[in-house]
C-alpha cells in the first residue's frame, strides 16, 4: 500500500493523503494553527471502502499530532465518532473544550 503523505499550504491547510498512480484515493482534510490540528473531512475511494484505509489515515494523523504537540479538533464526523468510541486512546490529543 502506498505510504500516507502530508501536504500543507502556507496557511497550514492541506491534507494527509494516499495516491495510487497519480490518483488521490484517500484523504483527510486538515488545518494546523495555534497548536491545533483541525480535521474537517475524511474520504476514501469507493473501491477501497471496508479496507481500513480511513483508520490508517486516522492513526497517521494522530501520530503526527503527538509528535508535534498538537491538539486535535475533530470536526470530521468519522474522526469524532472514533474519538467518542475510544476516548482513552485519544484523550491526550483530543481538544474537547474547543467551540470555535
């Protein structure tokens, strides 16, 4: 499987993504600012659904946040659901008190 890459613009917006032969087949839209990593959206190509790809993106994003001392604001429904399902796993990075 292709490795997960990160691309950010000068404003700290971008995504973690997986490409296959030049096609972006999975991505997680994020923004990084003020020691926070905001997750907006996760999408996986239809042909890859059910293969744990979104989970790989989530693990990679959380690892990145931990390595860079960032708190995660899970606006993405998938990420929020995973955080709620496994609160102890993400307690150190989940910014629960963020309300915009």
